[in-house]
C-alpha cells in the first residue's frame, strides 16, 4: 500500500445514509472527499483512473 499510515479511506453508501449527501454537498456519485482535521478540504466527483486518483491524493495530502 502506497499510502499506508498516511491516510484512511472510508466508503459511505449515500442511499443507506441519506443525511450524508446534503451535509457534504454530494450531487454526483462517486464523490471523493479529503478531510483534514475533520474538515472537508478537497472534493473530486466522478470515476478516476489510478493515475488521476494518485495525482489528486498527492495534491492534497
């Protein structure tokens, strides 16, 4: 794992947890939200390739 110990990943089913989408402004799925110190710092909507995902993580971590 490239980022082991540097970040945690969680998956949330917004259909099963309908309060989550409006709380974080989720309007499309999939949505990736990066949190720092409990605050949403960056968001990316849509499917990402491994390269795109890696670049996004490197920008915000």
